[in-house]
C-alpha cells in the first residue's frame, strides 16, 4: 500500500502541531537541565519537537517505563491480599511529536521480544494506540551511526508520519503507516496540498545530504560475523577496562530491556516495582547460592555486545542496536559501543 505525501511550510507545521496538541493527548520533548525528555504537553511553547539529537532522551519510557508499580499488597497474620495499581496511564490514544527516526526504530525492534515467549500486552497496547510523528534529522551528530545498521532509514515504517525538510522552507509530511495516513487526512488543514514527484525527489535529496553527513560508518554484517567468532577474544577486556559499571548506557538505550522486580514493604503494606536493570550490573546474574557466571566486567560487556550484535540478530533477524549513539554520549568514561564492537571485530582470532 502506498501512502500520501503532503507539503506545507514551517508555519503550517507549527499550526498542525498546535491543532494536534489542542485535540489529542500529546507528548513531546520538554527541556529540563539542558536535556529533553518526553512529557505530556498542553501547548507548543512547552516543548521542542525539533530538539537536538544528542540531548534528547529516548521515547522508550512512554512504552516501557523506567519504574512502574505492578502490584500493591497487604501481608498480615490474617493473610495476604493483592490490589491492582490502577489503570495504565500510557495505554490511551495519544500522539508523540519529535521522535527521532532511530528511536522509533528502537520501538519496532523491541516489539519482537515483547511478543515472543511472553506477550507483554502493556507494551503492545501502548504502541498500537500511539501515533508517532518523527522529524528526519538534517545532519548526523558525532556519535550517530543509524544509517550503518540493518534497516531502511529513508523509508522507515517504525513511525506513522515522517516530517522532512525541503528546500526554501518547505516541509513534507509523509504517511508511513495506515494509522499515519488516516491521522493526517483527519488532522491536516486546507493549506496542505498533496505532494508530487518533485516532493519525492526533494525528500530523496534531503536524505542523501543527511546520509553524507555521517562521521561514523560500519559494515554491520561483517561485525555480526566476526563477533560470533571472537567470543573468547581479549579485545573485550581491552576496550572496556575503564567501565565503572554505572549502567547508564543501558538505561539511556532505546533497545535495552533488562528489568528487575523489587518489593518495598513498610509494616504490613508493600508495593512491587518493575524497574530498569542492566546486564552490565554486577548483581544482574548473581545467583542465590552466591555463584556469579559473569563476575568480571569484560564478561558483562561481552554479553551486552553479543546480545546486541549476535544473539538478537540470530533469534529475531534484527540487531538490538539502532545506532543512536546515546550510550557513548552519556558514558562517564567515554566508552562507545561502536568502538567496542569494531575493536572486537578487528581483533585477531583466538587460537
Ligand atoms: S555508561 Fe560507560 S561506565 Fe557506565 S556501564 Fe556503560 S560503559 Fe560502563
Ligand atoms: S547500544 Fe548505544 S548506540 Fe546502540 S541503540 Fe543502544 S544507546 Fe543507541
């Protein structure tokens, strides 16, 4: 099925965003302490759908929250009673503005594991009820490598509506899913004329200029293959020696999905939480008997890298990395997964 392309200008886009915010529950990047995080907004002035790539946190927490209450309970000598935590606040119809293409792809990648052996209906419902507006970047940031991975960034269908800059202040709006097509037709003003072949050509040129702006490039197939043959390489230890196991890289990542279940109980009343965790965490694989199969950080880093570039690809056919570069930007000791996996791939084979 082919979808429609519309053309407007910067004012038209602003008006469309304002109309969306006035009519729909809308989330968009909101600045706080110099970083942008997705929040529910009631006016365009509160947010910046064109927020800078490097300073914008992932949209993942709107689908997989950082910490959520999954159960409340009371445990007394008379027995234990369990209470629901209330309605899911993230499952209703909503629109998200300003999602980066790599971040939208992260949600698509995560769908595979969320409908695998356990069906996570919370994640899937949130995604089904969300319309994603995604502005295609005009220029790559220093740590971006999204064009080097296994997805068609130019025609990405992980988002519902692509917003693309054209020459002379033009802005193109292209539906990428049926949901996006219906949403645009219902919400566009009369000023938005249907796009033509010229529009498609100009969007292509924008993509080519964007793709030419990348500093980081890799051959992911080569990395997949070489990593699968270098499990015992000392290159992991060399590349990750400075890691302080803070887990920031996992918490910020659009595709990491490790979590822990913890209870907080005061007297007879308790709450059970599901919160982010990381395979970089020294306690992540610690067993009740005291044995830890990954006691050294290079082994934990190997697990993280192999999961992203070998195991997930083998099981679900896609890399568990979308090349957003946020882990490198946020790491307190400047470790980059791009450098780690390329260092391992370039290392000699262990004999
Ligand atoms: S953010 Fe850096 S220091 Fe922290 S766990 Fe990740 S690689 Fe290690
Ligand atoms: S591993 Fe790093 S570059 Fe890859 S998706 Fe996660 S945060 Fe982005």
